[in-house]
C-alpha cells in the first residue's frame, strides 16, 4: 500500500475537522509502549494506607526540594534525550 490514498483522504478533510483527524495517525505513529499505556485499563484498585502514606511522603520530599532533575536521571542511565 502506498501513502497516496491516505494523502488524498487528508486533503478531503474539512479544516474544522483537522484536529480530530490528527489524533489517530498520531496514535499510530507513537511508540508501541505509549500506545499500550494509553489502551491499558484504568487502575480501579483502591489505594491502601501504605499507598497514601507513600504519596504524602513523596509530596513532602518534593516540597522540601528533595528531587532529581529529569536530565540527571537520563544521564545517570545513559538514556537519549539530554546532552551527555
């Protein structure tokens, strides 16, 4: 299959519908892991007391400035997305 039929379809979409039309191709073009996360069922398990405590502790650490920058984590694990 070539991309020509898709281009022809896109050319027929009314201007006002372009934002909606962009969503599905954007979804298809994203990574498989991202698509899986988007399609995963909602976590409907209630939070335990331990969960609630961990969340409160994490929020307190954030307020206290005990955080690590995203770029630092990427560098530490030698992941793309930051200058090394």
